[in-house]
C-alpha cells in the first residue's frame, strides 16, 4: 500500500500494522453493531463507520503515511457524495432499498451511515492497485461483489424491482462499481497534491461518473437487455 499514485512518491512512515489494525477494528465493531436489534443496530453501524474514517485518517497521519492519509481524505469526500447515486437508485429508479434499522437517515430513504461506508472498500481497492486504475477497477469489482452478496443478509441494503440478478446480486451494479474504482484511482492520481476545493470537485465528479455508469449499465442490462429477450 506504499505507492497509490504510481509516481515516485512513497510513504516514509512506520509500518502498516496500525492501519491494518484500524480495518480489523472495523470488522469487529461492524460485527458487534450488526448483532444488535433495531434501532440500536442502525446507530451502531453509523458510529462504527464514522469512527473508522476518523481513526483511519488519524492513524495514517500519525504514522507518517502521507500518501495513504491523502487517499483516505479524498475517499471521505467521495463517500459523502456517494449518498447521491444511492438516493437516485432508491428514490427515483427503484432498484435499491435500505431497511430502516435505526439511526439517522437521509430523506427517510438512506442511512446516513452510507456517507462513510464507501471509504473502506475504495481504500482497499485504490491503495492496492499500485497506481494502475485498471487494477483498482478489478479489485473494486471483487470487493463490491462480496459486499453485494452479504448486504441483504446483514440487513444493510438489497436490490429491488425488475433487475437481472445472479446469486441475489443485481448484475448491473458490478460493472458500475468496477468503473467507480477506476474513476476513484484516476481522480486521486490527478488531484492528490491539489487544494481542497479541487479534491472536493474531483470527488463529486467521481460520484457523478458512477451514477452515469449505474444508469447506463441498468439500461443496457435490465431495460434494453430485457426488451431484446421478450
């Protein structure tokens, strides 16, 4: 995870043990939160993911991993904007539903926890891609496929409506989430050293690109694909 941009800039800080520890704590905390009954479950998930993002930023900075600190900060902006594509899918397109398990929600449709939940999978995909966006795309496809398989069982979210599904996963989201990994890696490589307004704008552009990929994939796979087979 030392070189996330593919450039000559590398971390010169301590080992990755503390950063891996933050992710281990996220798994433990998430398991505990999900074992609770609503509404405590929703609040537990919200506090867990917010604490994870804060801890990841703090540990990356404290251990001197400037590249990973910059990546975590950029992905925090991306994750906040990711509420918008989810909102469109849940409230307009009708292909996504978030069960109400408690905790704060956006327009009574999406758990506010989703504004921080995208950091962990994207951090893993981009940090491990070695500065190659196509690798981030592949890693994102694998990581998010696992998340899509587990989410309905865990009560986090579930596909709805007329969508082609494989093992319960809406097929159209997989290529879109691969595109998200590619876009996040590409955007970060270009704005890592930019001022905060540029990084915020790039984060919004990533989420907007992802929304377009979702809509296009849904149209090609579930709308046009369906009409061609009927």
